[in-house]
C-alpha cells in the first residue's frame, strides 16, 4: 500500500465554463457547438486595435459561486494578462486574474465512504477567479496529441468563453482515500454549479474540467514532495483513477531511488495510466501584469448581499430536505447523490412511485449494472418513466422483481422503453389462476418424492417444486404466489 510509506498531498483545480449568452470580453455567442470558427470576432481572435469589455453576468456568476463556497468576496479585483505562446490562444496571452481574484478563503464540506467508513472532509478553497477559456485544438495522427501530430486544427469558438477556476488548498490527511476525496469534491462542485444554474457542467463536452495535482512525501516528513499536474481530466471516475495512478507511479519512482519531476501529465482512459507532458511552469514564467484595457472590478457590498440573499438551495441543504420528505437517512441520501441519482430518484417519486421502491431500483439493480459497465446511471439509458412503469406493474401484480430485472435488461440493450420491452418480450406475469394451478399440479406430480418430504414436515424442500413451476412459466409467475399454491395443494401450512 502506497500510504504505509508515503503521505499523499493532492490539490484540485476545476475549470467551469459559465452558461452566459456571450463571451467574457466580447459579444460573440458562448454556446457549445456550431461550425468551427463561426463564433468569433476581432476581440476573441486578438486582432490589433480590438478592446475587451467585461461581461457583468460572468462576474455575477463568479461571485455567486464564491458565496456558495463560503469565500470572502473582494472589495477590489483586477484582471491580469497571463503571457504564454500556444496555438489555442490567439493573443499570445490569456486574460485571467492573478494576485487580486474575486473570491478567496472559502471551503466546501464533502462526505466520502459509506457506513462505518463514512467521513466528512473539509476542503479549503484558496481562490475562485474569472478568466477566458482557450480555443480547442484537434491533432491529427496516432497519438491525438500535439507531440507527434501530423497536423493540428484549431477552433476558436471556445476562445473567450467565461471560465471560472476554483483552486483548492492542499488536501492532506486523506491517505489511501485521496482518490475518493478528489472524486467526491469534484462531484460536489458539479452539483453546486447545477444548483446555482451557472453552468451545464458537462464533463464530456469540456464545460467542467479538472487538473489533478499529486505529490508524495515520506511519512513523518515536514517537507512535501514534488508535485505533478495531470491536466484536463474529464470524468468523475477518471479523477479518482488519475489520483490513484499518480500515487502508484510516484511511489514506484521514489522506491527505486528516482526523483519526481515537476511536470504536467496526461491521463489515458484506456490504460488508467498517466504519461509525461511538459515541464511545469512557475507563476513568474507567465510574466503576469495588470490588464491595461480593463478597469478594476469593485463589487458593491449591497449588490453582493442581494446575491447572497437570493442564493438558491444548495446541494447539502437539498439532500437534508429531500431525505426528510422521503424518509431516508442522510447517509442514504449521500449514497444517492454520489451515484448522481438524486434527480432520477426524485423524478421517479413524482411519477407516483414510493420513495423506497424508487431508491431500491436506482441504487440496487440499476446501480449494479452501471458498475458492471463501468459507466454512470445516466448513461444506461433508463428513464424515470421506465422505473415507474416497472415499479407500478410489480405493485399491481403484473410483474415480479425477476421480470422487472429482465425489463431493465431490455431497456439497457436498446430494445425500447419499459412498456415496449414488456410487450415485445411478453413479460407479464401469469394471471390465469387456473392455468397456474395446472402447472403447480404438474410440478408436484413430476416431483412426487419431494412432495412427500414436504408433507412429512421438511418444508424447505418446497423450493424444488417452486423452482420447477418458475422454470415451466419462464419466470412469469410470482414466486410467493406459487409457493402458497404448492403448500395449499399439499395440505401443508407454512
């Protein structure tokens, strides 16, 4: 185990694209998609003579994020130029914030683990600042990266989109649970952004990206190790895997007498490993200086207080409220939230399904299938209406739990909605009591020796006959009803 010898320290930088109508410093559309280089103008292309104008809506969204993360809102904030050369930044500098960010000194509480292993971690927030996003590069060649590319294409539609960067304090003391803490934190950030309605936070589209910093130090050492930064990790699962991969890799390097190089790294979904990128720059390498074309931002305290007073219900408070409404313990609600299933469970309940039944299916059978497929619940393709259809049919005696699982198997396989799968597979329970009794009689006759044992008091043997009936009906009978019929036919009471 890595943590028997080393203490991991992690830090997370999450980048959130804001859902404003226009870009950060110009009037171009900020929406995802569109033909390449169709959402551009002289400002976001960095053409000579163009001047930026700050987007008030983006500043407001950043302040709301800072308030939700318990930050102090600066009375004075300034934009700065971050100078570097890269094809995705046409001006050769990025307008960001450096020593005077909008929000500082906050925290976010998260829960990780389950049952006796459930713990709360308070993740400190160093800063929340506002900047502009870069363009998007597409590299031709086998690697898909700039190194070794046969050509590169750049789309500047994303250049200039408002981007909030949230930087954590170093997270220490998590030990082997560092990957869980990292995933839990990013999941909480995502839920927070959704609650504030400031971003769609679609990691697959890049509107939420995470840079993962990891270092290891010998246990008991007062000096932290050299860190690496794994860039643009784009799923919750990958965040945890990237932390684990770097912990394992760095431990192997240190154990062999090697030295950790401060560098950026890339995480590979297929192998679960990281590979080296470029040597990591320090702040002075970017030659920050105040942006001369933008005025200082000085949020009015009255305005800030109004934003705070009008903040929506935050995820932790929402979980407590819904847990009370549904009769769930907070730990159960955290389990639902960690599986990104709160809205799925809520929508199912609103369709008339009992909370316990909604939770049973989403966190039971469907969560199991998602884990087996190494995917998220949303990616299964099962809707709240599908779950409501199955749960209602079971309560009405039209399906059994076993048949319900077959319905979801069909939905996940792309055979249609739950209603369509039930119809196409013929999954309704046998409702003809006379027909079911005939099958029971046949099963008893075919297992006369077992029937005799049951009559003599060995009630547990009845399972053989029940199993024969279930096989004969292809699982389309209710097992409890079958057992009752068998026992009655044999003149035996449970």
